[in-house]
């Protein structure tokens, strides 16, 4: 029943589909706005809320701005948020997690207690709270998502390093007089990297969806900057008369998030063959 | 068992203290003068002084902290600036709506996920499995704040079958429950599949089949029962997603629960109410996780002695 070969191929296919979605969206984010004949901010008030047509493929929004141009510009924000949040979270989390596992004692207690408290806030709640008091802006969104983001990496890396610390080659390096920094950097952190890469890929999906959620609630990127979440928020008032305002930005979010999830799942299966059932 | 329960309870206390401390500090993270931020630029210096006094912000930080923690223990979360109602009573008013939505969405999730997960596990590796697995990934990738409006466009605007917002009848509950339940169903279906596949590979399932137990019975009566522990755990952990998802779902459908209260309080800069909502949601989450842990120890005696 658990024939590895039969399930493996579709998983690989999904990985490639995911990678293609991500790559295409990245190209669209970089090149799209340069090729578009419309500026994402320019308004044609006379044509506001007009549906998709030959000249405006995705139609126009409540201020008569071209939705396709805004979706493409919004892709840049999504990638910016994803890459920034994931790189900072992964770096901070990996360092703190590795140090907690390696040094143990007070360092471990301190990091673990902070992790416990931050994990006591479900999902986005702490980010919502932070942005609520700091004020809605792109910078604060990046800050808040990093604060809730690093915790997952710290826990993951701590576990991996705790296990790797006992390996013979690590013991040998220490016996040969390698310092803490060298052992951590050369021997321990690299063992955790495959797991960190998988987590980071899924983290891209998480950060993109979180930014959109905050912006949807009015707590994220502020107008007129085009963000997919802000666009969905604008579409709420026009569900009755202009559903295309909701349709296209949402489709973009779902597609890109799906792409990252496919890649993350595929990479996890490659990194951990036991999961290939 | 008693020692296990006691140990889990003692581990929870520092977390709760940490959570309360963080929530207390929130108001002090506001850039500039928090009272000015709450009242806006047009407020008179007198109003500002009065509110500062009322919130106790003119006292030393440690006194504020002590009185905040003392208030929490007594169930006093302060007074809402927007409505002058106590935060505790404002939350108590909204609680039933959120509880109703959470229960309904978890029911939706279980009804979709368990059959889908079982089907995928039993037919693992076939096209049925791939369709189910892909559906689950689609569900995970579908943002609540898109699914909700899409459902509203189809079932309320186009078909006119269901109300688009508000609370009252069962019909009002359908769209919010599906919106909140669908992503949960996706995660739960994946867990059900993985957990059941694990059990199906065990020898006791083969033994049962060899004794002449039917395939359906072997799956449902033998394997599925044993795969329930991780499923229950995931369901408990997913409760966090329900709580955050409720904030978004309640905003979309104007559902009068805690999540909507939180967002309304944020836009009104009603920080005592914001603190109360955040604290309540976090404490609920921690408590549910504790209950899941205890249930886990109850279901699987091996856990207790670790």
C-alpha cells in the first residue's frame, strides 16, 4: 500500500508546479510594472468599478485604478515582506536556538521562556496587538511579523542542535580544541539547515498571508501603496456591485501561497525520506 | 496521573505571568504619549490629565504593574474608553457569539476532514489520495479573508440563499462557520491521513485482517481509533487558528464576537479594551493547550511517565 515510488512522482510534480508559480510571480513582480501601460496609482474616476475588459484585463477599482497594475505592484510588496521577515526571523531564530541548545543553563532557560510566552499568543494575535499600538505601517508589519516569526526557527534549531551536539564528530572537534563559535558555526548549525530551509519556504507563505491579513484588517500597508490585503479590504464595500475588486487580489495571494506551500512540502519530503509514504 | 497534572499546571503559571506582563507592557509601547494617542490631537490638557489619572498612568511603573496583575486576578480588566463599560462585561457580552462560531467551525472542519483523511489514507498513492491531498493544500493556501468574501458573493449576492452579515438565525452562521472551518479542515485532513497511514502499516491491523475482520472494520474500528490521539492533538492546536481566524471572519461577516470587539477597539484606540481582548484570547489558547496536553496524558498512559 505504501509504495514509495508511486507517491514520490506526484510530490515531485507538485514541487515543480510550486516552483514555477513562485518563479513566474517573481518575474511578474520584477518586470510586470515596467511593462504595464498603466500606473498603479493613476486614477480614471469616470471609469471607476468598471469590470474586466480588453483594455483593463482585471478591471478598475473604486478609484478607477487599473487592478492588474496594482496586483503586479502588490506582488513586489508581498515578496518584500516575505523575504525580509523570513531572513530576519530565520537568522535570529537559528542563532538563538543554536546558542540555547549549545550553552544550556541560563541561556537555554532565558530563550526557552521567551519562546514559551511568545507561543502562548495564537498565530497573528501578537502581531495584531503590536501593530495596534505601534501604528499601522509597512515597517511595523515587518517588525511585528519578525517578532512572532523567529520563535518557530529557534525551537526547530534548538531541537536539531541538541541532537547533533552528541554526535562523535562534534565531540571530536571539541576535543581538538575548537571554540564554541567554531563548533556552532561549522558543525552544529549546518546540520539544522535543511530543516530551516523547509521552514523558511513555508514561512514565506505564512508571512505573505499574514501581511495580507493585517492589511485586510486595516492594520498593515496603508493606501495608496498597493498591497493585496489592502486591495481586498477596499473590495469589501463593493461585493455587490464590483466583485472583481475581491476576485483578482485574492487569487494572487492564494496562488503564490499555494506555490510556496507546494515547494515547502516537496522540499520536506526530499529532506526527510521517511515522510515519503 | 496526579503528579502529571500538577507538573503541567506548574509549567503553565510562568507562561500566564509572561503573557500578562507582555499585555501590560503593550500600552507602554505606544510611541509618544499613550493618553494623547487615545484622545486624539484635539483633546484638551484637562481631558488628558483626567484620563491619565483614570488609567493610573501617572503612577510609577511598578505600581501600575502590581495593580494590573491584581486586577487580572480579580477579573477586573479596567474600563473601556469608548463605551465606559467595564472591559470584563464587554467581553462577557461578546463571548457567546465567538464560542458559537468556534464550535460551528470546528464541527464543519471535523465533518469534512475526517472522511477525506480516511479516504486518502486507505487509497494512499492512488489518484483519490492525490486529489484529496491537493484539495487539502488548496484549503491551507486559501486565505480566510478571501474565502469569506467569495462565499458571500456566491451564496448571498448571486444566489441570495444566505444573509451576508450579522448574527441571529442558523442561516447567519453558515457562511462564517464554513469560512473559518475550511482551512482547519485542510490541516486536519492532512493529519488524519498521515496518522492513519502510520497505523495501517502496523501488524495488529494485518492480524485483524488475517482473522477475517472486514477491511472497513479494520480501518474504522482498529486503525482509526488508534490514530485518534494525534488527530485530537492537532484539533486542539488548531484552536489557536480558530481564535485568530475568528478575528478576521467576524470582521468580514459583522459577527458580534470578541474578534470584532478587538478590531473595533483598535480603530477607536480604546487600549484598555484591546488589552482585555488580547489577554482573554491568549489565556483561552493556553488553557485549551493545557487541556489537550492533559487529555493526551489521559489517552496514552506512556506520556505521563516521561
